[in-house]
C-alpha cells in the first residue's frame, strides 16, 4: 500500500506549477492564461498545506493557503474585468495579438 | 669714445631702421611721401655706423665692447639651475665692419629703389620692409649670443619673405617667398638643435661664455662627437641662409623679388649672415666639423658654378654666381682661412651688390626684360652701367688690382695649403676649377648683355641710361671693388690694414686632439680676442701656397675670360654646337641638376602625400570607429581605388554606431507580446539558478 | 499581554490606519458628491497629507508589531517600524501628493472626471500596499501587500480607457504581474517548507544553522526575486515596464516609476538585509550569511539592468517609453547601492531616491504638460518647443541633465554618492561600467534637448503656457534640483538619520 | 584688497550677468549685448586688479599659505557618520602662478569673444546667457582649489557649450555638438572616479586634530596625508595609482585634445560659431593641460616621473601628426583646428620635461596659444562672415582687396609659426630648451622640431593660397576690416608682440610657482618621503 507522504504532495505541486507555467506561455486566450496562473497559485497552496501538515509547523501554512485563495479570487475578479475591457477594445482576447505597444 | 657711447650708438643703429619700418608701415597709406623718412633713417644709420667703425678701428681695435641684460630669468629648479637668458650686443672689429657693409649697401639699395620701384602700388610698404630687413640683419651682426642670433635669423627670414613676395600677385613670387622661408627653416631646425645642445650643456646662449667653457674642456655631453655634431648643426643654419647645397634652391627662385631686393638680401646681407654665423662659431668647430663645412662649401661652389654656365636669365646667372661665391666663403672657413673668408664676404658684398643693381639698371632700361638672349649691345646705351658692371665682373673673376683678386686669391691659397697639409687635394682642385668657371660665365654674361649687336631691337631702341639716383650707387659700389681700399699692395692683402690689424683668426677653443694639427696654437692676448699663432708648418705652407695659388688663379681666370670671348664675342667656336655635342650635360646644368624636380618628387610630394594619408587616417580610423559602418564602406571603396576621401575619427564613430546597434538589437526582443516576456522570466530563473548556485 | 501587544502594534501602524480611514472617507465622499466631483482631489490630497503628518510623527519611533506569542524563537513581528521605513514612506507620500497635483491638471484624468473618486481610491490602495511593503517583515505580509499594490495598479494602468493602449497596458501588466507574484508565492511556499517560518527574522537565524539545503534555498530565493525584480523593474524582469509605462496614463506612469519602485526597493533591501545579513561591523559593512551569493547576482542584475535600459532607450521616439527605459536604467544604478552591502551604499540609495523623485516626476510632469496640449509624446512633436515655451524647455533641460547626472544638479550628487559607495567598497570595475552607462544615457537625454532647441520652431510648434499652479509645481521640482546640486547637506543629513533597519 | 572676495566676483560675475539677461526682454537685443560686454569688460578689469595686487614671489602650488586671494570656507559639512568620518567640502578659491595666466587669458578671451559675438543674429538672449554661464565655468576651473569644486566647474561648461555649438553652429552642428558633449563627458567620468578614489585615500587634519577625508587638492599633494590602506595611497602596496593616473590623464587629454582623442576638436571648431571657436581654442583646450599641471602632476609625482617619456611621446605625436593633418586640410577653419592640435603638443612636450624651462614654456605656450589661436579663428570668422565659405581654394589674392586684414593675418600666422618677436616663439623655445635638457626625451624633442618646419609649411601655404596670387574675381567687392574687427584684432596683436618682446611680463608671474612645482615633482612621493610616514 502506497503511503502518501510529503514527497507526493510536492510532486503534485511541482507538476501543477509546471503545467501552470506551460499554460501561461502557450495559451493564446487571456482567460486560459489566467487559468494557468490559478494553477501556479494552487501549486503554492498545496506546498503550504503539505509543509504545514508534514513539517509539524502548526497551522500557519494552512492559514496562508486561505489567504491565497481569497487573494486569487480577488485577482481573478479584477483580471476578468480587465479582460472584458480588452475584449471591448480589441474584440478579441488573444494575448499574442494585443501587441501594439512595443519597440 | 667710451664703451657706453659705443653701446648706445650701436643700439641706435640697430633700432633706427625698426623705427623707420614701424612709422612707414603704419602711416604709409596716409602719407605717400613717407618713404623719404625711411631713406633718411637709413642714411643716419649709415653715418652712425661709419662713426662707430671709425672709432672702433682707430681707437679700440683690440678691445671688444659687450653690453647685455637679462631678458628672461627662470629657474632655481633641480634639473636646470637658474636660467638667465641674456640679450646683449658685442661690438668687435668684425661687427663694425659688417655694420658698415650692411648699412652702406642697404642705403645704396634704398636710394636705387627710389627710381627703380617708382609707381609700385605698395611703394611705401616696400621701403618699410627694407627697413625691417635692415633691422633684422643688423641684429644678427651685433648680437653677442646665439638666441638673439636665432631671433634675428628668423626675422631676416620674415623680412626676406615679405620682400621676395612683394609682388605677391604673381604666383611665382609668392611661391618663391614661401620656398625661401621654408627651405631656410630646414636649416634653422638644425641650428636650433645645435643651440639647444649648447644651452643644455652651458645654460647660456652667450658666445663668449660658451667658448670659455669649451676652452676649459667642458664639451657637450662629454663627447667630442657631440661637439662636432653641434658645430655641424649650427652650420646647418648657414646652409639654409647662405644657400649651400642642398638647400641652395631657394635663392635662384628668390630672384622673383624686386631686383634691388636681390642686391640687398642675396648679395650682401642675408646670405652673408650664414657665413657670418660660421665666423662667429668658428672657434668651436672641430676638425671634423670643419672638414664637413669645407666639403659642403666646395661642392656648393662647384654645383652653382656649373649651373651658372648655362643660365640665360641675367639674375639667375648672378644668383648662381652668388651661391658659388658663398660656397667659396664657406669652404674657406672650412679650411681654416678665416680671415680670407670674411674678407671675401666684404668684397663680394660690394661687387655682387653692384652686379645686381647693375642688372637692375639693365632690366629697368629694358622694361623688365631679363633674358640675356634678348639683350646685347647695351654698352652704348648704358655706358655707366656697363662700366660699373664690367668693373665688378673683373673683380668677381679675380683679376689683379681688384678686391676680388685679393680675397679670392687668399681663399685659394688657403685651400691649397689645406690640401697639402691634410691630403684633401680635391678641395683646392674644385676651388681652382670654380675660379675658371666663374670668370667664364661672368664674362659670358657681360658679353651677351652689353657687347655684340642688339637682338631685340624694339626694346633696345627704348633703352636709355638710368637716372643718377640709380647710377650713383653703382659707381660707389664699383669703386669699392678696387684694391686700394683694402691694401696698398695689389698682389697681397697681407700687408693691408684689413688683414694685418682689423680681422684676425680667433683662437680655437676645441680640445687639442680634435683640432687640425696645423691649428695647434697658443693663446695670446685676451681670452676672446687672442690671436692664432699657427704652427710653423702652417705658416710655411701658406707661404708656399701663396704664389702658386696666385699664378694659377690668374691663369685660370684668364683662360675662362678668353673662352668666353672666343665663344660669345668673337664667335670663333659656335657655343650652340658645343651645347648640342654635350646635350645631356648641358641640360643637366640648364635644369639646375634637376634638384627642384627631385625635391618635388621626394620631399615635397612625400610630405603632402603623408599629410593626405594621415588626414584620411584621422577622418576614417581615429574618428571612424564611431561612424563604423560608413567607415567600412569607405574602406572597401579605398581598396577599390576610390580613396579620395577619409580614418581616426573612425574609431569614435564606430563606437557610436556600435552602441546604436546594440540598442537596435535590443528592440528585437521587445516584441510587445506578453508571453514572450514571461518566457524570458522563466529563462532568467533557470539561468540564475545555473549561475548562482550556492557556495 | 496579547492585547497590550496588539495595542502597541496598532500604534505602530497609525499612518496606515489613518490612510485607511481616509480611504473610507474618500469613498463616502465620492458617493455623496456624485454630481460634482471637484472636491474629491482636495479630499484625496488632504488625506495623504494627514497620513504624511503621521508618518513624520513616526520618525523617531521604532519597534516590532504583531508579534506572535506562540513563537518559540526570538520574538519579532509581522512589521518593523524604523527610520528606514519612514524615509521610504515619506518618498511615497511626497510622490503621492505630487501625483494628486499632477492628476488635477492632467488632460487624460480630467476626461474621466466622473470616475475620479475611484481613481483616487485606487491610488490610496496603492499607497496602502506600498506602506505595508515597506514595513513588512513577514513573507506573507509581503505577498499580500505586493498584491494589494499590484491589483490597484493593474486597474489604474487601464483606468482611463481613452485609447486602445490603456487596455493593452492594463492586460499586460496584469498578466506579467500576476505571474510574477505567483512565482514569488511558490518561492515563499518553498522557503516556508525549508525553514518552517515565514518571518524574516526567524528565517535569518535558521539559515545560519547547518541543516539548510542550499540548492532549495537558492531556488526559492530566486523565485522570490522574480516578484521583487518585477516590482523594481530590474532586468530581466523589466519587460512589462516600457509597454505599461507607455500605455498607462502619465500620472500613473509617473507614480509607478517613483513610488512603486521605491516601495519595491524598500522591500528588496529589507528582505535582503533582515534575511541574509548576520551583523554589521563598525565600518558599516554588512556581513552576508554564506548561503546565497547575493553580491554577484545583484551586480549582474544591476549591470544588466542599467545597460539594457540605457541602450534600449537610445532609439525610443516616444518620450514616455524613453523615460520608462530611463527609469529601468536608474533602477540599475540604485541597485549598485545595495550590491556593496555597506551602510554607505544604503545611504547612497536613500539620497538617490530623493533626487530621483524630484527629477523623474519633473520629467513626467513636463511630458504631461506637453501631451495635454499636443496629445502626443512623440519626440518629433517636441521640435522647437524650447523656443515657444521657454519655462517648459528650461525645466525639462534641467530634469534631463539631472537624470544624466551632471553637475550642478542634484542628479550628480546622487550618482556621486553611489560611486563613492562603490569606490569605498573597491568595486572600481563596476563603477566604470556604471559611469560609461551614464555617458550612453547622455545621448538619449540630450536627444530630447536637441529636438527642443537645435530644431527651429515653426508656425506649427505649439506654445505651451503652463497654468500658474503648474508653474509653481515646476518650480517646486526644479529649484530643489539646482539647490541640492550645490548645497546637499540637508538631504545627506536626512538620509544619514534614516539608516536604521530594525533587526539584529 | 584682501577682504574683498575678488575671485568669487570674477568667477560669478557672469552668472550675475546671466540672471540680468534672463530678466530682459528678448527684443532688447542691444541691452543684452551691452550687458554682456560690460560684464566681460568688468571681468577684465578685475583680472587687471588681480594682476596689480599679485605677489610675484609667492609660490602656491602645494602650499596653502602662499596662494593668493584665497577664499576658503566650509561648504558642505556632514559630521558624525562613524564609518565615514566627517564629510567636508570646501569652497576654496585661490590663484598662484599656474592659474594666474589662465585667469588673465579667460578674462581676455571672453571679452574678445563677446565683441566677436556682435553679429550673432538669432536668439540673442539665450546665446548671451549661455555664453556667460560658460564664462563662469571656465573661470571657476582655473581658480578652484577643491577637487569637488573644480569638477563642478569642469562639468558646468559642458551644457552651455553643447547649446552654443548646437544652436548657433554650422551645417553639421548637431553632430559636432553631441560629439563634443559625449566625448568630454566620457573624459570627465574618469576624472570623477579618480576624484572619489583620492577622496578615500587621503585625510586632512582639521584644527581640532581630527582627520577627515578631503577633496582639498593641496592636501592631496602631501604624501604624509595618505592613509595606509587607501586605494590610491602610495603607502598601500597594492595601490592603483598608476591606473588612476592614466584615467585622470585620459580625462584631461580629451580636453587638450591629445592624439588619439582629438577628433571631436575639428568637428566642434568647424561647426561652432566664430566666438565659440575662439573660446574653445582660446580657453577650453587649456583646461586639459591646466588640469594635468594642477592635479595629475602634484598629486601623482611618482607616476608622473615614470611616465614622462610617454607624455613627451604623445606631445611629439600631437605636434607632428597635427601638423601633417593640417597640411592636408582644404577647409580654412579645420586647418586652424588641427594647428591647435599641433600647438598643444608643445605644451605636452614642455610639461613632460619636468624642468623649469619646459614647464614655464608649457604654461606660457598655453597663454600664447590662447591668444594666437583666438586671433586665427577671428580671422577665419572675418572672411567667413563676408563670403560664407571656408574652402582655402575658393580664395586667392585677398591681400590686394583687404590689405589691413592681410596685415593682421600675417601677424597671426607668423606668430603661429613661432616667429621670434612674437610670443609663440618664446614659449616654443622654452619648451624645447626644457625638453631637450632631459636626456630621456631628447630624441623626441629633436623629432618634434620637425613641427616648426611643418608649421611654417601649412601656414605659409595657406597664406599663399588665400591671400596671394591674382585676386579671384568673385571677391572683388569684399570690404576690408571694420571697427569692431579692429577692436578684436588689435589688442590681441599687441599682446602677442608685447609678450614676444618682453616675455618676462608673463614669465615672472608663473616662474616662482613653476619652480616650486618642479622642485616638488622631483622630491616628493619618493621612497624616502613616503617611508617617513
């Protein structure tokens, strides 16, 4: 029987982080990029909770995770508002097509 | 006459012409008659110099008058000590004689010019420049130190520049002026370095102090070779001013100036300055240096004489004759015949001035015709000019009863003795050859100009004798070509006052082992005014040389004259045919040994090319590194032979270009796509991790 | 005990509390005066001014706040109030007040008068974020304050919605910022795992122990550096800067370039100083704990930042974009003060920030005034402006010369102190590189002068006559630059008294 | 007299004028011009007062008490930072024999340049305001004795110069101006670095006995003031004095300008308006050599002694290279610009000798080059104003048309050639005398004499091409000099000739100081003086 330990959580978190980065870099749609961002934040959350649990560090880590979740929500709200604004302006939300500002 | 009076008078003599210059230059435009002021000034100067000479020679013949003051004082530093730069004057016999000669000729030239230059657009300015020139020349004569000598040396250069270029509208005149100045500067650099050596060693420019130190065995950098070098370097100044080979090329060109100017500066004064300089430093010349000087002088006299043989411009013949005679003087100094050199300087000044002024008279009469092939028969039209001209020609050819005979004979005897004593026989051989050639080309000139039939009738018909203002100077100068002024014995100058009491060979101060053996001497009299006591050997040899030299010079001169008459007067032999027969030699002579062409092809064009190359280098390379791309383009075009444009600015510009290029390249990574930026972030993290691993 | 602690801690965050109250007042006022919003800027300004008064009042206060009683180890807190923090807060306050003034005369902002209340509320949000960033000593508080600052600025970057580029700037800022802070959070989570704490002081004492996995630590520190680097826009995390600066309203650009950057630097300095320095010797040299090669990494980043900034600025034709690159380059210079790890370097940073505030805001003010009239920030539109608008031209010239760092302007003194710090630390090569960089920077600054003065004015050259208030504003910025360029004693004395970073 | 802060006045008078001008209206062109003229004239008067009260036997150089007209008070003082000690910057002005000639020169040239500025025809207000600011910068450099103050003044003149060339210059003015600006800034960053390095290497003992780091140039010259571990302290075995010297030298060399850093000069000269060329050649170039004499030499005598051959080498290259390049120029102004390169080479050569004669000659040459080249540029300006061309080959025969002008040209040209009777000769001769006396650089000196020849070559060639020969028909209606031009050229000619005849008038001013400097260079910072610490 596989014993689930700290290492497993960390692996999952690392995979999530990498997927997040991958998503951010490859997705064209701004919303999908934001999804990638959520993956990164959640990877961090998993770390916090896992360390907190397995490192006998009290509940600090878990509280941090809560903070992050709330913050992610706030960020998502603002982000979607901005994306909406962009959609109004450019009629699309493809991040690689919004490149008027450059050298 | 007290010393201070001498001093004051000399200073007045020196500065009067400068006053004339300043006044005439500044006010000349307003007052057209102002040139008379200059003439008055120069006449007074002349009178004063006669007084000074008289009192000096009559009453204090053995005593030199020296007056000096500190001009610049700097120093008290470890390496240099206190440096006092003195200015001062030294009045000795040589000086007073020179004062007389310079002022006399200057005055005569002034007078001559009144008529000759009449109608010139810059009439007053011409006289102003003459004043400046006289001032400069007098400065050289009276100075007691090398620095002041150099200062006036350069001022002579300046005034000759102004005088030669008087008719600057003519390109040839402007060219000649520039050439004179620059060629002189080449010699001056040598002289300047020589002065630097002396100053570095002795911390003074004053002749007597330097000579005293040398006589005490203190020689530059403790090396006899340096002493020799110093002598030769200072002599280089004379090479330039006295138009010695290879720097003689300026003098013939300088004939572009007004003819009286030629008489003044190219016969009597400026060119004599070089000889005068060598007489001043004579005592510090080593045997090697003297040999060099003798050889240069001899060679110059030969070169110039050969060129003079074929020239057709009346002034060019005289110019080369001057060069040749200067070579004589230099040679004479080189062989140790100091007194004869100076003697020749004086006699030559008079008869050559007479010749130049005479030629001026001819040119004036012929309405600025200078080619002797277009003259002829002028004897009848210009009797006085002819007479004086002939007198001077006889003198320069070295016919007895003339001053020229006395001085020239002495020089030849000196060379002969030198040849016997040292084995350098070539020098006397050249000396005698040149004597013959001189007689030949001078009579060729006289015959072609004054004898025979007129070849240009139109001009001949309009020719007439010049007014007395022009003729009087000729007469005075011609008269001075007669022996009687110098010695009662027409065959030997030794008995004359000039040789026996006025001018004496000074004691050499160089270390014993660097002198010629025959110059071994003991000091008699004062330090600076001792009298050389030649070794018995030298005295004997001089004695031995006297009559052979005299006879030979008379014979050779006679031969030259005869040849001239045969060829040009009686036309027994067709001169043109001979010329054709020896065409290459003839052309070589006619074209002045192709020296000008050689200089043009080497030194001048070399300098200009180097200048152009460096300029290109400056633009393209030094500055070009900033304008790099452009530089590359031009570099390629340069290779393909289109390098008419520009290199140093290149480096600077290349840098600028390079900076700009970086900026430009950086724009490429700034795509405006936010994902690209984030990729960079990820890469940055990875790179940082790789490079900044923990310790 | 707990309550007492809390009370004391609240005392320490009085400015922040005042600011929050002002925020509430502002929002209420916005709701009350929803017809006529003329009063809003005044309220905003007064709020900031009062906060400023409280900040000044804090000058001699120092202490830790919000200690946790459960901690077994030495008892530091979430925040540390010290003179260093106060100094940076003053920088923020000063720039905020100026931004309020800027905003009231900015053409862009005046077009969105209806939403002016939100605008100032968001600025308050930024200020609050910055304040906490400056005093935070706990990674979580750092993250939270960073997010607070960021979220407000994302919105502000695209707030005016007048042009396409506003939205674009907003979006780019959002994505870049969010990702950076996400990465930073991941780094924080790892550090938490290694040390078991998020408190900087505790981390500091832990990493001096032997059982630290250095690779993991470096990894996490680099991830955190991404977040901070983004905030101070140092290379290679600067890419957002030019785009956002160009796209955002000028007032916000100016605010970001000074206040936000100052807060970022305060954060970076405090983070490095409290976490990685074991002690400070009598000479003022900081002894780094041997776990992470901060010096090399910062030198590399600093040189890279200034070089990239300067060279990229060379060919920019948009003034805001050029100033963006210029501010990147200045971040590079300021980092130099940190890399020497001495109090002397810290002093240089503080001094530099004062002068940077004056000259950079000044430059943006001029750009704004010109843009108000011409609606353009293109360099070609500046041709001949020096002749038609002398005051603007001369002031701009002085700002730019000061940015270059030529005497007798304050910018020179700022640079001088940086180089003094470098030479004192015997980092000559770095100093030479920095100086060469400032030669490069001369080119693009002078390029503006070239357009303003070396091109003749034509009939189409606009004439810009600033309003009386703007003239005063310009003079407020110009005169200190010249005065401090010659007599800089007061600033040095101020900075000298602000060197205390609590800890150890 | 001593109570009156005359140096402050002479330095900041132009700033006062600038402020006055800024309050004038743009249209009051004559008032602006006359204000400037009066200000610069007052400066000349002050300079003459200075000269009248000047003590010829006070040395200065490294000894504070023998400096004259000292004004010294604390400018910046920050105390109590433990790891820094006291930060102390003095406002410290004073003159000695090294700076006095330069002060005179600056006052004179500024005055002449003001007259020459009379026909500037647009944006007068800006022009004269910047002009006066530039004046202050130049004057300040020559009177400052605190390195920091020196540097401030040094940089102060960059910006006005940029604008003066860039706005009122010729066709390629923008290129020339930015090139000048960047080039000189590039040089001055090295000066800045060395300044900071020195600051940390030497201390000054205050009246109360405490030791503080110092920017005081005189204190930096005292080898016993150096700390044992200072970066640039001779006591530190790993010191960087050599590199610092090179850096400082490059900084100053760019201003001189020394090959290969000279290429900004032809561009700047050619594009600048005449008065600015005059200032540039007359005063600015001297700041480089003055800086070397005032700062590099006495603070680093050890390195100076080691490097004298190299300095002489570059002097020689400057002389010969500049002359050759001048020879190839077709633009009158560019030719004069390169002749400046050549003439500044003499200054370098003289300085390199480290002898009294050489250094006296160098400073005297600085002064003379200032007057002579100013005159040359004025001359170019005269003909350019009339014809709007500077191509040497475009002219010909102007002597007939403009005799008075040609007279002044002849004076200036021959002065530049180094004709005796004019000031240039004395200084060049002293330089050669000094340099030749030093065995190690004798060969270089001999090579340098080639410059005398080449100088005559390009000058006379130019004289001939422009003024002699037949008159080019195009120019048959040119007017000769007018009153204003006489007013500029006559004083300069008089000074040139006066100093050529009576050089002691100037040499006596500098002699005592130069002696002191040369002594100092040979005896200080040697192994013995340092180990005595």
